[in-house]
């Protein structure tokens, strides 16, 4: 069994889809499937099962991915340490570590039910200061030095930061309960072209990510700035407006959510980021904690 195999399995479990997992790993779906089959033969375990026409991770695969999470985190940080050489220094000699964690407010807080006490205990004797902000604010905090590290949605486009992928998060379309799109079990990207969409300031990378696919189909989306005050949100929903979100039920019982699809599920990666040369052995504990939490959250979503 190799680290590469465990990383591939983790990607399949996180995405729940061969196509998206392969795309995130920059390999072919056939190559990914072959690697998983090899791992199944080595372990004597069924890691994927057929549900209708789809292949889904088994409970054994989910458990193996969760248990190998810390090993993958340690391996990633070891490689970073070896690459940085004498630029490496250990923040664990400090008494306090400030961590920014993604919280998108009206766009949905995927960690709303997370108990962070386990992470606080795990990092002792370091005192952890947890800051809940949007991905953009967290990213800016790491760049300007007010945060030591951050957990954000979207891959940072800067050479100043090191980053480690945690997991992928599905994207949902949130709408009024009587919206015509609510009749669909999954909303496709082409369905969005007829409705105004709240500009996803906290999911800032979504328009560009989707634009490539929209250009192929000669489709356009209409984005609008929507203030976060309840009155404006309700008025936007009443006229058929849509929100892109990472969570079910993110506003109130006035909304319903449908998963956004495009040749499979649309999902976006979550990363832990920190400044180049600012590595810390405690980061493996943070990676393990959030990978574990997201695996539980995503499994709960898939089982709804």
C-alpha cells in the first residue's frame, strides 16, 4: 500500500465521484479506477460499490480514508519541510497560533455544528485563537500576517502561500420554496441562466470556475449584489433570485436547496494555507482535524 493510493482513495471518498476526483488529481478516470482496484486487491476489501449506474465508496473506504488522513497530512508537511530546508522554522515554539476558518455567513457555514474543543485540546500547550471569517478575509489575513494559517474555500492564486488540500465541498443552489427549479432533484448549470444569482463574494472563485463551462455552451449568468440584511434577501428570493451555497438550509425555512450539477457534481476544494517558510508541526494536527470533520459532514450530506 502506497501514500499515492491512499491519496487517490481519499479524493474518491471526498468527491463521491470518479470523474471529479480524477480531475482534481490531474489523472484519467480510468487510471484512478485501476489504482483503486489494485488497492482493493491488496487489502482484500471492497472499496467501491455499484448503486444504480453510479459507483460509490463503501463504508470500509470511508473509514480507511478517515484513518489515513493524518498519515497523508504528515507526509505532505514532511515533503514541504524537505523542500523548504533551512527556511523552515517551527511555530510550535510559540504560545499562540491564530487560525482563520471559512465562514460565509448568508452563504452557509459548513462548520456550524463542529465542536472545535478537540482541536484546542490536540494543540496543547499552544493556545489556539480561532477567527471565523469569509475565505477572502482569511486569505488576506494570512498574506498580511495577522493570521498564521487559514482554512479557506478555493485554491489561492499566489506564490507567497503554501497550501494543502483538505477535501472538496459540494455546491448547492438555494432558492425560495416555491421556485420552479425546486421541482428538480439536481439543478444543472444551464438552468441558472434564466434567473438572477446573488454574487458569491465569499465563494469568489465560482464565477470564473463556471465561466469556462458556460463559454462552451454560449450561456451567460446574471449576478447581482445582494445586501445581507434579511429584508433585501427576502425580496431577492421572492423575485426568483438564487444563492450559491456550500450548505443546506443556510438562510431559513423559507428556502430549499438543490445540488448544482454539470456532468456529475460540481464541487470546490477546501485548503489549509500558510505563508512560505512558515511551516509548523502543529499544522498536521489541523489538517487531520478538518479532513476528519469534512469527511463526517459530507457523509451526512450524502446520506440525506
